[in-house]
């Protein structure tokens, strides 16, 4: 389990939680969030996220945007904000 603030990821069960409420993620969404959580202060470019989260799967940078959008929607449904945009760079974990 890896946690920061109200966000928690259980790597054995592939489950994500916000303040104890489970948030259902796809494998790619989970991997993306895990990459951000492992380096919580780093701003990642889309290419860096592709290398870390998609592990050999060929995707476009717009696929990253699509997964980020869905992660944001899922966490917003339980009152959470987990990803912030760093204009001109990409994304980083958006926890207080």
C-alpha cells in the first residue's frame, strides 16, 4: 500500500481509495496514478508517464490525457482532486 494524504493505493489488490472510499480504476488508470504517487512532487511530461505507466504499450500522448480526465472524474465523484495540470509540462499529483 502506498498513501499520501487521503489517497491510498493497494498494489496487491489493485484498489484505489480516497478517504477510505474505494474508487474503481482500470489497470491503465491505476498505473498512471501509481506513477504519479511514487514521485508526488514531480511534474511529469506525457512521454515520461507513457514510459512509467504504460510499460511497453504503444499509446499516444492524447491517450494519457484521456486517462487523466477519467481519473479526475472518478475521484471528483468521491470529493477528491488527485491530478493537477502543469501547463507546458504535463501532470503531477495534485494533493494538498
